[in-house]
C-alpha cells in the first residue's frame, strides 16, 4: 500500500525513467538495470504498448520490482496503468484529476511541478511526492534547495538532468529520490549489445546514494 510504496521509493532512492522505442528494447534495459541493483522502474506512456509492457514486467518480476507509470496526463491512463501493475503514477505536469484518480485507487501520486506556486498546489491537491521537472534547466540542486527553504515539509524528486555528476548535489539539497533518464536508461548501450554499461551505471548511482546517506 502507499506507505510501503513510499518506503520502497525512498529506500531505493533511484527511479529510472524508462523511455524506449520498443517493448523488446525496454525489457533489455530493465534486465540490465536490475542486474545493477535497481528495484524501482517508471514506465512512461511514451513507450509503444506501455500498458502491456507494465503487465509483462509485473508478471516477470513480481514483487522484486516496484513499477510506476510515467508521463500520465489523464484519469483514463491512471486507471489503465494501475490495472496493469503500477503502484505509483508520475506526471511531467500538474493535473488535479490525475492526482485524484491515483489516490482514489490507493496508489502513490507524483505529479510534476516547477514553480513554488505549482509545487505547493500539487502538495495541497494530494501529491505524495512532487517531481521537480525539468530541474536542471532551472539551475539544478540550488533550485531544489531554494524550493525547500519555504516548504521544508515537501518531498521532492528532481528529474531532468540528473546525472552521475549531479546526483550527490541533488541529494545534499534535500531530494527524497532521484528521477534518472538517459544517463542510466541508455538505449544506445542496448542497441550496441552492451547492457553492462547500464548495469555499471546503476551500480554507480546506488553507490552515490549509499555514500550520501552513509
């Protein structure tokens, strides 16, 4: 339930944002990330057949992998992805009906927001976490820290521009978890038959998290 989902997200600290060109490519990326210790994956609606992919991953990995849906912007997508196995729902933007539908289904809501007004609006609408996106475009970790100054109670997940070089600074700024895209979800590595690049990146992220929390 949401409590355990929240605990899993925070203890994992790493939410790979899965965008892929095909289900086959997506499966290969997930396999490589799991080999590196990843326990949470956000499947975005931009992946062809995203709902079916969620079902397949749920079947394949069961409780070993906490699944979320991403780039969700309608209540219909909330229903479909939760039915397919998503335990948390992520949006790039703020949609009160998406937050409502997610909470109504007893799942964890992670809407996207950027400005102080959007962030507090998301929180008041029932968000469990707020995804700060695109975070690096607004100055990265210092921006995250600036948002937390007036709102220290907020649980923020920076996404967009999180890399192995910036991860530590985001954690120091107060991030509850990191949303990581292409720096970890490296589609070229799969296409080139080098899944170990992804596995290595996952391990490196988890080392940074362990050190920052040490």
